[in-house]
């Protein structure tokens, strides 16, 4: 599950917003085949006209629906490249990077594998990825800023396959029972908290809100309250700013004060999506990749809204890419697979039909079809949220930085330290252990 900030006044339809999202307010919307190779020899090699090749693909997958969609994409690829056999391994996100690191170290990484934006720099800087710029052909059908995001040192090491953002998803039935009006674009944390308290009061095992106090939710929450975790020039940590302390106090209080959000003990091992699907959670802040799961497994009415901020609005922008292992024995075929899954019209339509994030391409008819899929009814909130995209701080020691921040957030929410003390300690540890560029 991140991204490049853009604030634009969209003067076009909501669906056109998607087509220009990552390249600002001006985009070439000509429907060119994104990533399709223009070189005849590359086509011949990738298709394996003279011999069959096997390409191993590793991917993180959020649900059964997304994995099935990926298999359909691969089947479409094989219609064009019948002599390229694709061996797919799909992992849960929590396990994926542990597995990937072990494979890289052991020299057994797949030919093509998926990376998210936060981890891309760490892998690109270690010289384990293949420069695929000359292998993927015409890339004019991609949103160009997305494409640029997966360049390192001037070389194209990744090809974006999706983007997604986060919205507020709410249980309309619980709102009705609590006598609370549905969320609007004008909501702030004040209205969010008030509604959550009323829903919490419905029963002992009903909760108003779930928004985990994690690294990703905290950096976004800080932005929603006028703060930041890094200085504007990226040279210094600013974790213990007063606005950040206030953010941590408010988010911690949702658990330890008003208890509109359940503690880990109250969750009893249940996942946040499962709690929502059980009908006992009023609101959850999560990604649009949840839509297909909630559609299949919620027996109540639900909808979405732009998530509220405090002094400002902000939401995540997550982007993933396919990269090619530098040690692959079949670079042309590997690059052809990556380009097809990321940028072909066939793959883009399958992704949209499965409600599996959004493809970063400019096929307008494919993007238009996204709004027609319900639930949620207010799918346009996905595109309204694009005005408020923020990116996480990204450093070479990304995992270590996130672990340090998460540790100190946990100290605050568990009551082991005040918000100020936790963030002061976090700032000191980051300055000691993390080298900024």
C-alpha cells in the first residue's frame, strides 16, 4: 500500500480527474497502448516465437478478488504471448517484504516482482533491479508523473501498475440507528468524533471509528493538522512539532479516552475489516481496495465520503509498480509481462471491474466505467479525495524509520508515555539512527 502530492482545481469531470491525476492538471488523454513495445525483435523475444520461457511473478495481493483479477490479466497476456509461461506467487502484504528480502539475499528472487513506492528507493539503490526503459517501448499512455516516480538515478526501474487512495467508509444502518446525519465533505475531526461517540453509545460491543495509530495514519493525521514529520527540504526530522503532539493526543484519546475506537484487547484478535463487516463499527478509514470485499461480505448498507481532517484535509496516495530482477535470464519476456499487466487496456479493465484500485493509464472509457460499479453509491468521493493527496516521508532506511515511529506511537497509546514525551523520544532516536539524504 504511496505517493506524490498534487493539489489542483479540477475543471473537468470526476472521471477525467483520474486520467490526469498523477500528471497534474494537464494530461495527454490520447488512448495509446501504455507500455506496448514498439520493437519487433523485442516482441519476438518476449513472445518466445522460437522457444518457450518461464517467468516467475511475485505479487502482494489484498484479497481473493484481486488475486482472481490478476490471474485473468495473466490469461490475457498469454493470448498475446502464448510461449511465455507465468508462474505466480501471491503473498499477503504483511509477509511479502520479509519473503522478498530473503529471496533477494539468497539469489532466488522472481523475474518480476511488485514494489510499493515507499520501498522502491531502497531496492533501486541496491542495484538489484533491471533498467527496463529500453524494453517497455511506448509509455505515453501512462500518467507521466507516476512513471517518473519509479525512476532512480535517471533510469526507469519500475512501471506503475496501480494507484489508490483512502476514504471514510461508514455503516449507514448504524448512523440511522444513532440518529446521526451521514458524513459530508465539510466534516472535520469534531464532527467525526461526535458521530463516533453517538454510535459507540448504541451498545457495549459497538464502536464508532477505526483508524489505527500506525505510521501511515499518523503521518497523514499530522498533515491533517498542519504538521509534518520532515522539514520541507527533507534534511531534518520534525516529529515533535506542537501540531504533531496535538495530533497524537487526539488520536490516542479515540482509544484511551472516549473509546470510540477499540483497543487491541477489545478487538480480541479480530481484524478491522472483520469488525466493520460484522456490523459493529460505524466508520473505518481504509483504502478503496476494500470495496470488493465489503460488497461481497457486508449485509448492511454502506457508503463512502472524503475523510475529514482537522485544520486541513489530507489523504494517502498509494502507488505500486512492477520491477524486473536484474538477474533474470529472460529480460525481454519479463519486461513484456510487467508492461502488459501494468499498462494494457485489457488489464486495466479487469482491474477496474474487480474494484482493485485504479490503473494509472489514460483509457477514458475504462476509467468512466469505474463510477458505474456500486456499492458504494458515492464512488465520486474517490476522485474528490484526489485534491488532498499527501506522500509519506521516504528515506533509504524506510523500514527502520517506520519501526521507530511506530514504537513510540505505541508507547503513547498504551499509556506508557505522554504524547509529548513519546514524540520527543522518537525525534531523538530518529536523529541518532536514521541518516537523511
